[in-house]
C-alpha cells in the first residue's frame, strides 16, 4: 500500500531510539517517550497562499527530521506505524 499525502502534509516513519534501561530494569513500551526523530517517507505537493500560488515543500523524501513530542496523526500501513504531520509542525531537518 502507498500513501500520497495531500497539501502540506508529510508521511513520517518515527525512528526508534533503542531500548531504554534504568538501573537494570527494562521499561515497557507504554512508558517510553515517543521518538522525536523521523524519516520522511513521502510529501504532499505543498500548500497554496492567499493568491492561489503553490508554496513548495521544504522537506523531501529521505530527510531525517525533528518532530514535536506530540502531534500529527498516527497511521498503520502493513503493520508499520507512521505519522502524518503538517510541514509547519516539523521542527527542523537533521543534517549529518
């Protein structure tokens, strides 16, 4: 299955931060914080300004991005969890 986001939305695969241990105790998934980094899977065409002119997207497929802790819409495709967020909600692009 393939999803093409509309407007200024971005399909993001959250990146795992690995298993968290404190004092030798494994913390269950329900207690772990949500990942704040993700990989862009696909992007919409952009949004239109008040005059109808298309504003291009600043992110592209494959970019590693920084996300807010909460926000976006979670979707599950072929047993993989993704988030759909607006480009305005993306905090930044991580460059290595």
